[in-house]
C-alpha cells in the first residue's frame, strides 16, 4: 500500500510507566537516580530559600517602620517649634518648655508614637555672629531661632540577627517673629 499510515494512538497503560515520572519527551524516565519523588526536592529547595524570604520580608517591614518613626518625630519637632515660636515666648525671652514638649508629644501621638519628656529638647539658638547680641544665648528674643530636637531609640524586628538599635534624631528650627 502506498499512502500514509494512520498515526498510532499513544497508550498510557505502558507497563513501565506505572509510578515513574516522565521526562519532557513523554517517554518514561528510567534513570535509577531520578525515579524518586520530585516533591522532596521541591521541599528541600523551599526549606533553603524560606529563611531568606522571611528575612527580606521583615527587612522591608522594618524599613517601613523606620520611615514611619522618622516622619512622626519630624512632625513632632516641627509642631513643637511652631507652637514655641507663636505662643510660648515670654517678654523676658524665656520659653515655656512644658507647652512645647506637650505639643510635640501630642503630634507624635497622632501618629501612634509615644514620646517622653526627655526625648524632646527645646532650646534657643542665636544666629548673629556678634557676641554682644548673643550675650544670653538661653533667652529667645526676636531674630533668634527656636530649635526643638526629638530623639527616639528604634528597635527593629531584625535586631535578633544583629544586636543594635537605631538612634533617630530630628530637629526643627524656626525664627522667632
């Protein structure tokens, strides 16, 4: 007969195929070292990469937490300086530190950050290089600057791998009108 032969249908009931993983060609893989279950290899690979993935995930979360704290203490310093320059300078040049600290703590609390009084440091800064004008640098008068510094000790999740905390500092200076 001339002409095409009908393609033979592949049978899945081949006696060698039962329980044997097939290669890419569809033929049974009869190599003795590759007969075992491939799921064990996947499990080992997952067990090796899982700690690295978790460290990366916690690192990303810690990085976001650091930025949140930096934003919160920056806003607290800015609010303390703003309140201090607008409302808390007495006629004698003294500043009401308690009101500045309270304003900074309230602003940090709005962003879910608890600050203590020791972490907020208001001070006056004389910007004039003339020593006669800056004779009393602790007094805040018109033309000088009020500085509010906020410190925070941040403990990251990933500190279990390296035993260090981050000491974050933000400060804000505003001119006294």
